[in-house]
C-alpha cells in the first residue's frame, strides 16, 4: 500500500519535524511495517517554471527556435528548442545549466548550430510524466503549463511532485490498513493525534435509484451486502489535478473522472467500487448469483473467460456483467457517451473471490482487498463518498436514494479487558488506565471493563489480540526481557543427540568424510548388491508417489547408497575415498502399517594402502569412541555382497553391533569400481545401548610395570581375538595391556599353522609385581592359551 503524505495530512496531523525516515520507523514500531519511502521528483534538479518572452527563428536551421525566457532570475535566459508548439507568454518547464532530469540526464549550456543555449525546455516525458497526469498537455512538444504558478518556481511544486510516498507491507490480517483512512487511524494512534473524520454528504436531486433498476442477492453465501446508487447527466472528463496527483502517488493511472472516483474511494476507504453504464443492464435488474455452467464473459481487459457455478457474478436478466469482486465486464464499461451510471459497493466472500481470481487468472486491486475480508459496514459509506465526489467534481446529478440489501452479521465482538492477565502475558506492569487509553487511540471502545471491537477490526477476537494492541502502542522495544512463567526446561541436546554428535566427531577424527544420500533407491539396487530372491532385505517399502522408478523404494541397507558415492568418486578419478554416513534404513514389519526406522552408520573405503584392517581400525575407533572395549568378532562367509573370506561381524553382549568386510568383486563390477573397496555397517541403536557414556577416573600408576613377550603356535583359522580373550580371562586384574606385534606363516611353521606373538604388560595398583607374581600370571595365560588351541612356541 502506497501512502501519499500530502493525502495523509488531510486526515491527521503528523507532528512538525517528523522526517519521512522517522515516520517510517515510528509506524513500523507500532505495527505497520514500512518497506521504504520515495520522494517524488527526487531525480529532478534545477528545473523551474519559465515564461517565454520572445521567439526568433534560428539563422542556420529551419526547425530550431531561439527563445528568450524569464526563469525568475535577474536576467532572461536564452534557450534553443526544436519544438513548434511554443508561443510568447507560455509557461514552460526550463532545465537550466547543470539541471538533472529523470534517468540521470544532465543539462549543460552549449551551442546549437552556433547559437548559445543555456538550458532546455522540457516535455512531459522528459519530466517523467504522461498525458494521464496532465490531459491538456501535448503528447509531442514542450509541456505548456496551465497551472497556477510563476516564473522561477520549482517545477516539482508546480506539477505536484513535491510529495513523499511511503510504501507499507500490509499483513493479511489487517485489510483495514489497505486504505488511507486505515493508515491515518494508525498514524493518529502512533502520535496521539485526533483523526479528522469526514462524513460524506450527498445533495441528490436526480430522482430515485429504485425507479431505474432493482437488485437482489440470489447467493447470500457469496455476497452479504449489496449497495447501489445511480447518477444521471454524467459528464465524462479528466479528473482535477489534486485527484490525479493522489492516484499517481498511489501507483494508479488516472483515466477519467468516473473511473478515477472509484479508484480514489477504494484507496481512501479500502472498499472497492464498480461503475456500470445503465445501458448495459438488461431489464433494469441486478442479480448477484452464481455463474451458470457454460456461461462466458469478456472482462474490461478484453479477455474472454469461461465461468462455472463456483464463481459469483453480477448479472442482469440476460447475462453476467461483472465477475463479483474481481473485474467488470467489457459491456458495462464507462464510455465517452455514457449518460447514466450506477455505482456498486458490495461485500463479497473473501475466500470465494480469491478462488475465482485464481481460476480466471485475474489478480486485481479489488480482489486483493476482498479476499482478505472487508468491513460490511463500510459499503454504504464508501458509496456515499463516491456520490459526494461526483457532485464535487460536477460529474453528474446523484439520485436521492440507494439500494441496500444487507445480509451481513450484526453481532458486535466484545472481549473482556483483564489488565492482570495482559501484564502476565506481556511481562509488563502497565496500568489499566494506559491500556484503556491505548485501545481508545486505536478507536476501540472500552466500557465497564469490556472492549467493544470496531467492525473494521475483524482480526481481534481474544484476550491475546487485545494484549497485542496494547503492546504495540506501548512499544515492543520497551517490554523487558523476562523468563516465560511456568517454563522449567531449557533447550539442549538429549543424551542420544549428544552421542550421535560425538560419533560424528570420532568418525571424522578417524579420517572419514561425512556424506548424505537420499533415503530412497531404485529396485535395481537389490540386484546390484547381489541380493538373492526371497532375501528379507528385498522386502522394501514402496513409495506411493515416487519421483520416478529410480527413487521408488525406501532403502533397507545403506550399502547401495555408499557404493553409489564411491563409484562417483572413482569415476571422477579420485585416487582414494574414506567416507561415512549416518542414515536411516526402513525395515517393514509384519502387521504394521509403518516400517521400523533404524539408524545406521555406514563406512566406505578404497585407495592405495587401504585394506580390510584399515576398515577394521576405523570401526574399532568408533567403538572405542563409544567406550566399548568388550566385543566378539565372528567370521562371516554367507553374505552375497561381501567377499566370502574377508567379512566379519562384531557382537556386543550377543547382539550384532557391526558388519564389515571387503565388497564382493562382482558387486564392485556392477558399480564399475575398478579397485578393491571395503564397507561396514554399524547399528546405531545397539552402539548406543552398549556405549559407556560416563567417564571413570583412574589415577596414574605409582608402581612400575613388567613386560613379557609370548609367542604361540595355533591353527591358522583361530582368530587373534580368541587368544587375547583367553589371556585376559586368565591374568585378570594383573594384565594392563596386550599388544600384537607379529603374525607369521611360512618356513619353519607347520602347514595350516601360524605363529602369533604378543607383548603383554603386567601391573597392579598397590605394589611392585615380583618376578614370581609375573611368572605365575604368565603361566596362567599359557594354560588358557592351550585350552584355546595355542601352544608356546619354542
């Protein structure tokens, strides 16, 4: 909504000294956000009114004229022009030496065909104006002023460009502010001023409107009030300058007095109006009804539209003549020979107007207002104002009466004024007197502790709405910061979220880069990772509205997503990749509508120097970060997507914690990955369940440690972890650490056997271990190793 400050001054006095910037800030702080402001004519500098004193023909040109003009200075100014419509005594805009015109054009003195010219006479277009602004001006040629002005006067004042236009962003709940009166009401409340209220007065004298036509509402659910008033002896002509200036400032192009009146009242009151030529209303009857199936109408923009029963129309006895609340029909438009018109002011259903405008592709100033919900009480007032302007502009003779069919609700909204509740709600300590004063400034009525809401404020329904009105007048910036009453909790991460964040940090510290992929896959992904028919992982949830076949199922494993990313990196000739993803898989449950959503951590690696043990180290780093040091490792040989001899599962407390291994060569070929790749999948819920989330303090040891090296022979198939667990169980609290430093198979070792060498560290907290105690602990470990299938190597 664009607001002319000169127009606003007609309704309320803004304090002297308040600049446009200050006005914008004050209005924003009281609830009406200002997008910006513009000083009209700001681009024009050094252009004044000049009177032509004499005209001579240029000696070296057939079309140039030498004009001597009075520009208000001590001496006359010589200006050369090519326009032929100038004459002695004419008042014209003169851009003097150094002047600026719209678009940044600068005017300087210079010679034209050898004759000095100290400026330029301006046309309408050169001032950024058009014939819509000054209908009497010539379309081509110099702008000959008919305004009441004198030589030397700034052209901006002479043509009404001495105004400031403030643009407001009006929220959908405040349609009352889509008007000059609505914003004047807000400005009056902001500055504690009284708003001047004008009550339209119409003389009449042209007989009765009811003798010309009748009106009825056939669709009361679409139209709650319909008012109409006729005007006879209409004289179509340009509007006066003051009206054209205000329309131009609001961004509306002046057309003629009747159309301009409807636009003017819409901007002033926020109530859209429409003017019909009475000749277009067949049968002299207006019906507000639903359109009939197959009906068509050509609107004022010349476009034909197909209608249906969801659209409300204004019709006569034969046809629709307007789309209600959107746009009039071409047949009803005001023509130069129009003699009798009817002004329409109505209240249409906002949601239905919005749907009709959208369906027809017509977005108008009227529809933008109706769709937000207007004040039915304003319809007769706006109609009276239009008729008053007709008489003021001598544009016709108004009929004595108006048709008014009123089906609108008459119930007044009231809200109890509860100062204690408002203060508790706002965190303030305002007095009841201040609250009542703030509401009265906004034109609410307060009687006996009850707030009577005016009809133009349909958005105020509850105590919180009243509190908001009080708060914005008091000033949001003055409300102290307080803790909300009853709030006992503070925001933060829960234990699971903190753990998830910690695992991401551990993964990155292990050299892995995080990725994110879509949760949906192509059904073909199951074939790419060699899942056999009937495998439970093929039982995926199918998306009912997929983006396409390639994204039509929810994943049951993160492996295909990880392999896709590894494949893209390999195709891009990245020599190595070390990635992880914390994602969700979706496992269908029998008898359940929704799948079981489980979080997983997927790891993917390839590159020179990367092998199964690199992957195992990354997994163990995550387990260590979770505080898990007691786990079992089992060899796995039956998974189709992992190499049968290079795959294992990790268990904690008998639950599968992770699955890791080298990706099967056939799967790598399916994804066109030409190097060995490794992948692991960790179940986040199991990891969290077995994690040690609290740290336990152990003091630094006071006594020295004793080390022993133990080398044993065992079957090549025996996992090293089995041997470590046997030693830990035997030495118990005397064993501080075990370090594997050698695994050997080859000469001097029996076929099918391997040599495994450990360095063990022994220590106790309360004394220095003696050799006897250390040897006894080693003997227990050797005995346990024998039971595990390993004998001391000699």
